[in-house]
C-alpha cells in the first residue's frame, strides 16, 4: 500500500510527496525507498520483527517474500 496506493485520506500519497517521490530531478534516499516495493517490504518486515518480538530473523525474509508474492499476483490480474 505504501508504494502504490493512495491510502485512506491520501495518507500514503502525501507521505510519498513529502519524501520527494513525485519531484522531478534528483532522487533522495527516502524517495527511492518509498518507491521500491522490494525495499518497503524488507523494512516493513524488519519493523514487524522488532515490534512483535519474533524469535527467528528469517521471519524478515519470509514476510518480505510474502508481500512480493502478493504484489506479483495482483499485478498479473
């Protein structure tokens, strides 16, 4: 949702705009991060791992891979 959707009340769209995703010219680190589904899925999974207190760090890769599979399934339909 963070990368492709506007979100409720355009919250994700405004977040991307503040980061400079839609600005022409030089791409900042944050703009690149918020426009890449691979990057967002890994960081979101890492945050989930830390906040939920999971035991195995492999959960980061598993959750990220799940998000990428869902994204691919949605793109094909």
